[in-house]
């Protein structure tokens, strides 16, 4: 019998992941973190104590059976590890890269009480990448039904909902406003954190499930949500349009040339190929000095993209201190390593005109921290007489986003006071048969939360359509002694739906 692992017997150091050199990577779009090799993954998997109370699972928004998949890695059953992860999470190669694990599963890991927690995200990515390389997929047996489901938006919430509805036998069509599917994963998160090839590989699996993607289709302009349920004959609709409408500060000079939102900058680089000029005729000229306002993850992406687009100096302007910055610590660290200059406790009060209707700089003011505000963070307070001018050629706003108003303006959906779609605990909206989830309901959140919302809505949509939920179909007593369910291999079961009579 294998000896029980304890905190003293496991490898004490977290297995590092190889990274591109900061100076080199600051000028290219290749991935920063190179991923675990087999030996790295085996060593890190050995650090898991297989805790009976499984706190890490409770920290995962979609409850991946983390100890089970890690155990399968230690047993060299990589395909089994993939099956365990994909029981709960459709997109392991994506979530392994971008989930804020330090606040989720890894934040609850028992090993983290004494040492650095088990690198659960890196192990998930390792298995997700292996699945793509090996061409593994769980395309289950699906019995088609007569239901048609329409999905608006192809981000993680829409993809997750589409997958579950397709696995339930529905005819699913996803409508996407942009020319490519993937939502923020595609147009927002840059390749050096999440390569587009990884997203395309995951989307290809959805296409194999029979899901149809219709891009270049702006719902609310070409047709409305109401038309989808009436004239277009959809039995149920899911809205996962995200919250990509940028916020500005309302200070003088915001309409000058050279002022961009982070989403515009990122979309033009990632999706419109500005970074591939002159191969693509879509250039973007950021000038020599770029200032990005904000210190969240989107700001870090905008800063690091600006460096890679050739800006000589890139500055982060944030009104609170580093301790309050909402970005992941790892992202701030990476940005600093690459040469981003941080101006903590600083806020712009006006953008300055170069006389040709373009930006020549900002008037900034120093701040100090006062009493905590509603968010619990200390409120920034202006320091009197501390204004100064700061030269820059481009100003990028990364201070948050709002709900895109198009769907709200063109349908009778009930919205909350901030313009987000009002949905009940099952994610049903005020229109019968129409469900919503992801950032358009919660406001800006995370990939895994959006995916969880898509799956939750799918479960409610199945109930609404009178479809048996796949989770309920697999009862242990239906499984034969050969481990097969109705003659179907365990690995093929996944979310297949069987008509039981
Ligand atoms: C730059 C950036 C970096 C981020 N980094 C991380 C990270 O590292 N980790 C993390 O967990 N989260 C991150 N997030 C947050 C995360 O990406 C989002 O919470 C998540 O993508 C939300 O998913 P969603 O499905 O609700 O919407 P989205 O991903 O926003 O997708 C919505 C889709 O709907 C489409 N759409 C909108 N309106 C219409 C319409 N009328 N008709 C048809 N289609 C429409 C949009 O074009 C878009 O493709 C980041 C966000 C940004 C902006
Ligand atoms: S809490 Fe950490 S050590 Fe315990 S089972 Fe989960 S990953 Fe393994």
C-alpha cells in the first residue's frame, strides 16, 4: 500500500513554469508562460494531499473534481484526467491559463496553509493542452430532439450554454456580432496570455457537437430577441452578450484623437490584426509614450500590448496604491518585468490638446488614501496643489465597462438600474423562454463564472423544454458490471442524453 502523503513528504517547492525572457517577450506576442512539461506536471501532481474534505473543489466555481483529476495524472491516466475535468469544465486549456486560481481553488488548497498551494491551474492547462495536441474530445452519443435553441454572443457563457444544449439533443445556433467567435477570449485577452489557436481548437470541438456559429450578426439590429422566439421559431434563447461598453471619466479632452478605450485597443490588435500591419491593412499608431488609466487585468493587457506594438514608454496611471490594484499580482509583476512604469496614487484631471485635435499629454493630480469606501478599499483623496503635466501621445481608458445597450434598447427585457439584464436565480429573464447569463447579468466577472452561468442557464432551459437533465440520467444502478452504461463506454458518456421511455 502506498504510504500516505503528508505536508512534510511532498515536494516542498511549487514546480516553476518556464517563461519567455521579459526583455524578449515585451516585443513579441508569443505566449509568456510556456506550460508544464510531463516531468513538471508529474512532480506538481505529487504535491496534492488528496484531502478527504476537498476544500479546493468548493473554491472552484464549477466544482471540478480536482483531487480526482490530479490523482489520475499521478497514475499517468491523462485521458482520464481530461474526462474528469471536462465533466465540469468545457474549456480546460483556457481556464488553466486565465482563471484567477489564487482566489479560487488554489486559495483554498490545504497545502497553501504551510507551503505554496498545489498549482492546480497549471495542471489543468497541462491536461487541456495535451487534449488539444492528442485530438481528444468527448463527442457523446446525442439523440436529436425537435427543439431549436438560439444563443446570442459567443463568449464563454454562450459557448458553455450552447454545448450543454447541443449535448441534450437540441439544434443550436450561436449568433456573434464580431467576425470571429470567442468573445473576450478572442478580442480581449491577448495571445501572449491566451493564444487564439487554443480558443479555435476549443471552438472546433463545439462545431463537432453540431453547433452552428453565425458571425457578423448583431442581434438587436438584424433581428430582435423577440423575433427569435416568434418569427424565427427558437424554442429557447440564451443571451450572453457580455459587458464590453467602455467607461470614461468625463474629464476635458476625452474626444481628442489618440484617446482609446482598452477594449478598442485590444480588439484592433487581437481581432483586427493591427499588430500584423502591413500584412493586414489595419494599422494603429500609438506614438512614443502611452498612458493607460486603471490597474485591473484589462489595464495590464492594454499596457503590455502597447509595449508589443512598439511604444517606447508605457505608463500605468492609477489613483490608489499597488495594494488596492484589482489586477492579479502575477499580471502586475509580469508588466513590471517587461518595463511598464507604474504611477500609483495618481489621477488625470484633464487631457491636453496638441493644437491639432490630438493628445499631447495629461494634467495629473497626486492622491493619498483616506477612509475605506463601499468596496472596503481606502478612498483616494486629492492632494491639494499637487497637479502636474505629463507628456504622452496616446491615452487608453481601462477603468471598467458597462452593459452594451443594444439588446436592452431593442427588446422588452427587464433591465436593472445599471442596464444589466434582470434574471432570476435560474437565469430566466422577464420574457418566457429567454435566459441570460455571464457579464450581461453580473457585470464584469471572470471566464469561469461566465461559463458556470451558461451551464446553469442550460440546466434551466432543459427544464423549461421538458428535457431530462443529463446529470440525472446517469444513475449508478443503470451501469452494468462492465462499467458501461447501456453499452456505452464510460469515456463516451459525458453529457450524452438517452431517452429512458
Ligand atoms: C481585456 C480583458 C481581460 C480579461 N482577462 C481575464 C482573465 O485573465 N481571467 C478571467 O477569468 N477573466 C478575464 N476577463 C473577464 C472575462 O473575459 C469575462 O468575464 C468573460 O469573457 C465574460 O463572458 P461572457 O460570455 O459573459 O461575455 P463575453 O466574453 O464578453 O462575450 C460576449 C460576446 O457577445 C457578443 N455580442 C455582444 N452583443 C451582441 C449582439 N447584440 N449580438 C450578437 N453578439 C453580441 C460580443 O461580440 C462577444 O463576442 C477579462 C476581460 C477583459 C475585457
Ligand atoms: S486542497 Fe490542495 S492538496 Fe487538498 S486535494 Fe485539493 S489540491 Fe490537493
